[in-house]
C-alpha cells in the first residue's frame, strides 16, 4: 500500500511539473528531491498514518488533471506557446502557427495590395501601367507605361519636336508611335504659328518642318510713316519681294494704314493751338483751301494764318484768321 501511495505522489509532482513547464514564458524552476517522496519504511520514520490517504491522492490527481485542463484551455484561447509533447501542445502550437500566419499575411498584404494603404498604392500603379500601353488615352505621362504622354495618348517617346506627333490623325501612322506630321496638316498647338502674308501658314510641310507661304503668292504694299512700298510677291522663304522701290506718299500725306497712303488731312483742337493730322512730318494741313492739302512751306511773317503750326516762327496771333508774327 505504501509503495502504491509513493508512486501516486510521484505522479502528482510530475504532473504539476509538466503543467508549470507548459505555461507561456515560464521556465521550470521545480527541482524536487525524490528522496523526500515518502518511501516504505523510509528513514524519516513515515508511517501509514502519516502518509496521504487514498482519498487524498485521488483528490490530488483530480486537482492535477483539472490544472492540466485549465492550462490547455488558457493556452488554446490565448494562442500561447507550449513546450511539451502533451495533447494540449498540438492545440497551442496550432494556435501559434495560425497567429504567425495571420501576421505574415497582413504584412504581405501591406506590401502587395492586401487592402492596406501601401497595397492600394501598389495596386493602383500596376493598374496604371497595364492601362497605359502606347496609344491609350492620357493626360500625363505618369499614367503611361512608357512615361510619355503626347497629343492625348501614351507615346513611345517624348515626341516634342517640331511637326512631330503621336496620333494616327496627324501622322497617318499608328496611335502611340511618334512620327512626322503629314504634310499640309495643321501643326500641333503652339507650333508653326501663322504669319501672313509670306510667313508660316500654320501647317506642317514634309520633313517635319513648318510650311512657308508658297513662292509667287501676292503680297500687298507696305506703308511706314509717309513712305509706300509697292505690292510684290512672296519669296517662299518668309519674305515679300517688293514690286518696286519705296517712295513718299503723294501730296505729302502720311500713311493711313500699314499698306496705304492717306488722301486727306485735318486739324484738331482750337485755333491757334490746333494740331495738324494726316500730313508727313514737317508739313501741315492747310484748311484755307478746299479740299485741305498738306503744305511743305510754312508762312512768313505778316501772312494770314489760323494756327501756330502754319507760321515759320510758330506764332499766329490776332484771332481767326490771324497773322504770323
């Protein structure tokens, strides 16, 4: 009987030791001395009356079993680690592996688009690259796989040269491939701005250059100040070849526009401080005759006048009409 009781006590201590070792973060600190286990006829004089009763051992076994069950439940619910080979170990290890797998999945999702902010950005960029093949519509190069957006489509190169484009409508080629604009086609915005009468036409010419007004095209006369250059023809290289030499406008009139001489003059303001308008520099408008003409010579002293600009000395006095003094 004593031998059986001694064995049961040993089992109780061993079970308690295993339970303690299974607790997360705990180290086995129990180092029992088997010599202290009551032995039959032990040297400490233990008697049958001093040894635990059968009911006590049974109760201890139940208590130990309950502790093991409680430990297993705590380990399973907390997802903690277990270090023993008991059945509870599989459950706790499974919980730990599952927790670690969930953390790894979360980290992987953050890197590859698993629903996190970083993942959303990665997924968006991948979608942009896939949808940004050459020829796809775009507004900026960041949405194109090539990194270039030209003429509203993703392009294989920057395609920013004069009379170069990336759409079939402008080049007659393929959307997404940069090529020279078809001759006679309107140039891309901001290029080959029209400059009549003999400059750019606003279109592109063969060889990816701006089209000039054709040689022989008529160009109008030009008038500057009071000098008129007759009409001519365009050179084909951006200039107008005059039809003759420049000459002063007839009857000393000034230019009425950039292409023609004036034919009349007038006086503005109140005499004698009026202003002559429509005559070449140094001449004045004589309103004493009809129609008014531009005179080249000013009037001498004592000559009749209406305005100061008519007199050589620049003074017309005595009212209207007055006298040059």
